[in-house]
C-alpha cells in the first residue's frame, strides 16, 4: 500500500508545528525563546560523516560491522555473558540497574 505524502512526512510536519508553537509555549512559561542551535550545528556534521562513510571504500561493510558489534554489546548488557534463558533477562536487568 502506497503512503500518502501526509503520512510519509507526518513526523516532519509535526516537528514543524512544534517549532511554530514553541515561542508561544516559552512565553507562557515566562521564558525567552532561543532558536534550537544544537541541531543547526550537528546536522551538517552528521550528514558529512554519513556521506563520507558511505562514499569511502568499504564504508558500508564498516557500518555493518559496527552495528553488529553494538548490537552484541547491547545483548550482553541485557542477557549477560551466560546463556539466555526465558525470564533471566529481567532478573539480570534488575541486578545491573
């Protein structure tokens, strides 16, 4: 099923509406409105890094390897180094947290 443009861009539209409502909300709280500077600085850096990582030889393989490494680290955090048993992850998380 093909999504409509509204469905496809709904998150962006909502974010834009939130930015339009932000000055009013800030004034209501008695705060001064400041433009969100962090995304303006990080977006070009992140886009540049992403394009460079994909454009360089072996970039996709490095990204896949890094993703697998991070996924395994997350699973070790949840399950631990032993075998995974049903119900054990909840007890491990409560002892780690």
